[in-house]
C-alpha cells in the first residue's frame, strides 16, 4: 500500500524559505513520477513541480527559479525547496506519486506565508 508523508510546512515571512519533504513507502520509488501540488481555499489543486524517474523536471509557471524539486531514490524521498516565498504561495502542499495506473496522494502540509 502506497503511503506518502509530507513534512516541512509551516509559517514563514515573505522572502523566507522552506523545504518540504515527502517520504514514500510501499512503492518502488525510483519508478514513479513524483510531484508537488498545492491548493488554496476555494481553488483547484494545481501542479507546482514534478520530477520523472529519469530526473526530468517540469515546473508550472512562475515558480521556476524560486522553487527546486529534487529526489533521493536511496531515501525514497522527494523534496521541494522553496525560496523567496510570497504571500500568494500560501496553500496546502500535496505530494503525488504516479506510475502506470497508480496515482497516490499524501495528506498535505500547510504552508503559510505571512508577515
């Protein structure tokens, strides 16, 4: 059974940084496309960044340059380094794992950017 556990969220001031982690279990992690999504109240869940099993990375929109996704297959973990955070980055951030027909989500971690 796939389990994804996010950590690293919290309250940070504008311009600050956070590093999110997502530890996966129950899967052959290296085969999976791993992604980070976020959802703000009243909005749909949107892709932030994803990294394929081969290491190809895609970012959505303006996050590239501020956010960096990476993975450590030895630790079954995917990371999202977020720098220069803005108030509009406030959201629940979800980890996602996809392979073939399997599509799994973590429980989410809250990121709040506020002064």
